[in-house]
């Protein structure tokens, strides 16, 4: 749950993947986990280097398009919506891909992030579906991006409950930046705001 052990694990996985023959689908999982860990910890140069390494290995196998959503999230974290949009499928392409639930939710978040980054935000729904499936990482990122949304979208209790779930799960790498933003920025609506539906 601590940042340094998570980084150490990520770097060991990167080193192992460099010298090992790994199936493409396993490489995709490793890429996602490495890039997400590094960018959550603020090591963006290293995350970009990981993306470049994996592109060289996955592209010849025709698998790199499946990794592009991970890189789009990294570019958006760096404020480069132009590069992120190049990695994201159009609505028609996404429909043809028959995405799994997490991939569909991730793509939805990426589109929200791109809209916020380019100053064209739309409604920002509470990530009830991600929470209902136990995808705390996706829900936490959704909450972090809400700090860029005007007006702040959610009642305070929603973010507090998410922080509690992250802490209970030992996900300090996700909880710490959200806690910092929650205490320094108007992350949530005032208490009288209308509450969106809770996840069951």
C-alpha cells in the first residue's frame, strides 16, 4: 500500500519483462500496471519510457492498439490532450471493438479527461459502476479529475467514503493524492447539493 514498495515492485516487473518472452496479453497487463503505478507516483519520464519499450514489443504483433488507452491516460496526466486523442478510438471504432466493462469505463473516463483538459467539460457522473465492480483505481482517478470540473460535482460524503475504501484496501498510492486534493481544493459540492445515486 506504500508508494516506495509499489515503485520497487513496478521496476522489478519492468526489468523482468525486458528479458523474458511474455505472451502479448500478459504484456498488456504489465504495461498498464507499470504505467499506472509510475504516473500515480509522479514518475512521468519513467512511465513514458515504459510505454516506448512496450510499443516496440507489441506493435510487431499487432497488439499495441489495445495498449493505447493506457498511454492516453498518461498523456492526459501530462496535459497533452492532443497526444491522448490520437491514442483513443472514435465512437464507431470503440463500438466495433466490443470492449469489456473496464475498458469501456476507462474509455469513458479518458473522454471526460480530454474534455476537461481542452476546456470543454460536460456532466461528470459519480463512478458508481466502477465502485460497484470494486474497481477502486478507476474510481479514484475519476475523483481526482473532478477537481478540474466547475462546479464541483459531488457531495462531500461521496469522496470521503471513497477515501475510506481506498485506505481499507491498502491503496495508499491512490488515497494520498486524492486526500491532498480533497483538503486543498473544493473537490465536492456543499452539503445541500443533490446527491447522485450510490453504488450498491
